[in-house]
């Protein structure tokens, strides 16, 4: 009996030491990420775009005024470009430079036109995980350092008009871009633009570092809303959304590292936060730049999916910490990891805790068979995932789904204190190994069994 008690005590002690170590490692990792992230250093110099000829009447084309103001600030080695209250029409993209803060005062709206030719010539960008040359994102920066967008104003992409009609026309170009990826066509030869139908992002930072996006509201994007591509040292806080066109992801992190996202009010038509890392052949060739070291906390989710990893994640996603977030309204899925056997790469060291969901189709869904696609030659590996303290009001389909690939099983998953109050189906685990559960309740919690009468 004593031996039995000793073994129980040893197991109890070992388990709790292990849990304590996990907590210490997680907290230390978050602290290390926060210490590494550098906010942009903007010189203490400020000018108003109005002084360069801009008119906030919603009619006058202010693009040249913005360009003049940016050139002026660049000559001064940076500063703040102030956009006062008013509606500023831009017939073409806004390209930002290093050491500049684009600051929108309360009541200021930057509104872009929706004539695609205004967003030529093409620039280096990406489209669903493949690098190429396409219409310029509406606000764009490439290779810049110390750059920010702040304030209480609105950036409006006017995506509901002409751009919205391109969704039905994009498939030929989408498939062509994927073919170029698989055939390793040089990026400079992947020219899209006039005669093609790949919609541009609203905001994109490419090859940038020391970035701050704070306070501004993003509306009516043609495609993804805010896209960080091959960039690092990123802080996003206090922004909001009103973006309901097709593929209006909120924040896309792609080959991004050292990122803090906090206090964001999402209200967009697709993924809220989505972490990506390139697609297929090209993505795997970029395995040296995975998306990593990402913190997202104290956000309010509303849209299609709350927290997403994939499906383009071929360079790998690791060291992600999602904490203290809450959703409102209906979500198709709360937590969604999506890969297939064309991707390769990995998803690992993911920690999600203190998440409140309302009505969903699936509360938690991890799949290696996204859209049923995949040749079977490059399955992805999902491992070392901890999901803790999640409450979901209902799942009209399934509470929890975890499905790996036969040759790359989902491995080392901890589900701790998960409650889904109501679900049509409870739990599906396929091609998994070492999935542990504690205090997982789907549906009405069982009580003391009744006695035989």
C-alpha cells in the first residue's frame, strides 16, 4: 500500500514539476520576445499633408500631395506626416519610406479609388503564399525601417466595387501563380497586373522592420487588410476593422517574426489573425525564415475564424502565444490549423489560453487535409500544441477535431480545461499520437451516476 502511495505521489510531483516548467518556459519566451521587439524611432519633426496641396474634400486627388510630403520628410531624414480631419482621395497607391509615421487625426479618412490601372506599375508582393509582381497594395512599403501608421482615422480601400468583381475572375491567375511556384519560375518573371485579376492587399509591409500600426481603423479592403511579409519587429495595437469583402483577412503574418498584436477590435469577413509562411515549393525553400515568436493578447474577435495557422505555412510556424482573447457573434471556427500534404513544413510550439468563444461551427479544428488537397508527398507536421482554458457556447458541427496525416501524425497535444457547452458532435481524433486531455467537457457535464433500482 505504501509503495502504491509513493508511486502516486511521485507521479503527482513529476507531473506538477513538468507543468511548472512549461509555465516558466512559456513566460520566459514571451518576455524574451517583448524585449526583442523594437518600436520605430521617428524623428521629432512633423508636417501636415495639407501644406503640400492636399484637400480633404473627398473629390480632389491628393496622391501627389502625399508623395511630395513623403519626399520632404525623407530629405529631413524622417518625421510625422499628419493627415487632418477630412476625406482625402488617392487615385493610386501610397508608398511609405523609412523613418516616417503616417498619422491620421480623428475624423481623417484616406480613401482610395477603385480603378485598377491606378495601382500600376506592378510591385514585388505575394498572393496566397507565392511571391510575384502584381498591382501595388494600396499602402505599401518595401525594404523600409522605422515605419508606422497611427492615429484615430480611417483607411478605406473602396473594395466593394470593381475589385469585388475580380473574385469570380481570379482562378486562372491563381492557378498560374501556383504553377510558377511549383516550377520555380524566377520571381521577376511572375508578372501579373494589367489583364490579370489578383486583387491587391490594403496594407502591406514587405522586407520591413521596426513597424508600428496603432489606433487606425481599416475598412473595405480589396483583399487582405494588413499583411506583414518577410518583416520583423512588429507591433500592432488598438486598431479596428469594418471590412466585409471576400478574403478580407484582418492581420496576415507571413514569414514574420517578433510580433506583438494586442487590443485589436476585429470585424472582418475572413480570418482575424492568420499566421502563414509561404506555399509549397517556394515556401519550403524559405525554411530559414519561418513565422515565429508571435504574441497575440487581449483582442476581440469577430469574423469567419478567430485564430488561424495556414494553410500556406511551408516554411514553418513556431513559438506562438495566444492569450486572453474573446470573440463575439458567430465564427465558423475558433481555433483553426489548416495544412495539406503539398505544404510540408511544420506547426509547433503553439500555446493558446484563456479564449472565450460564442457560437461556432467547430470550436477547435486542426487538419492535415485542408480542402482535401495534397499529393501526399509533402505532409506537414503539427506538434507540441497546448490549448488551455477555452470556453465555447456552442458548436453546430463538432467541438474538437484533430486529424493528422498517416505518415505525419499530429503529436504532443495538450487540451486542458476546455468547455463546449453544446455540440452536434463531440470529438474526432484521427492520425494522432500523445494527445492528452484534462477537464474537457463537450455538451452537458456528466454528474454522479444514478444507482441501480
